[in-house]
C-alpha cells in the first residue's frame, strides 16, 4: 500500500479499462478464493450488464476495496463487497456502501450478506428479509433496505 489518500472511483463495466477489470477481479479472487477458501466463487456474468456500476477505492493503481451495484428493475442490489487485507479497518467498505446509498438510496436496495456481517450492514439500514442460505459454502442472509 502507498501512503497517499485513496481515491474513490466508479464506472460502468463498458467504461473500465482492461487493467481496472483485472485489478477489481484480482481483489475478489484474493478475498473470496484465497482468503475465504471458496473453491468455486459464483460467476454470474452480471458484472457485464450495461447498468452495473462498479465502485472502488484505489491508491497508486492498487484496488483497496470494491463493490458492485446491480440494476434489478424495481430495486438495486449491492454485492461483491471486498476489501484487501492490508486496507481493512479504514472504513473503506463503509464509504463504498455510503456512496451507493447516496446514489441509489431513493429506491429499495438488497444484498446477500455473509451472516457474520449482518449487524454491520444493519448500521446502514439493511434488515434481514428472509431465511439464511449457503453461498459457496459460506452462510449468508438476504437483506433489504427501504428508501429513507
């Protein structure tokens, strides 16, 4: 990590450079596959949808934290929340969630939270909206946030 302040970046998939796509995917692999040992992380192709927006913090070309926001028609869905190990504890993921709320909080928002993070998402107004489930062997809970 460099010592400068990270910059907030956001783009639709079509506007990402190949280098940005690689760095965003690399962070997800590092977090979900390497760290959490998910042998087959879900590949749903939704990153490529025209309305999917990618938000991330970057420092010196290194992606520190990322999320994506999907357009599900009547609602938006936040997902693929990932923070690099060395960047944790700095509020970067919270900043991305807050940015998504500022942009999309006038409508309902959903997400599939890892179960141990349910209280963390609750602080942003998300509430459990159904029974828990396993995704890639990790317990998750569906959550929803109504417009403020």
